C-alpha cells in the first residue's frame, strides 16, 4: 500500500508533459491516420516495395509532413 502513494506521485509528476500537449486535441485530426494522405501514402508504399525503405526517405518525409498538416503528431 505504501508503494501506491509513490506511484501516484510519479504519475502526477509525469502528468505535466502531457499537459503541454493538451492544446493538441483542439486541432484533433478529422480522419483516422490510416485514411489520411492517401496520395503520399501510396507513393511511399510503392517506393518502399520496389526500392526498400532506405531509398525512399523523400517519400517517407513527404507523407509525414502531410500527416502533420492533417493534425497528426508523428
């Protein structure tokens, strides 16, 4: 039982960083991440299948930028 108090203390101490991300729900994505940015997702996936992940950095980054523009924190 004594450990639960220290766990609550640690949880409350770690609760501060999510508080800084609290404004993010205001810009909550309107779509699920699997349905967002289908164009860049297809280009990224096709490149990875044909060339491997290491050769597709620009497509991966373009897709991540699109997801961020849609409100996802990736």
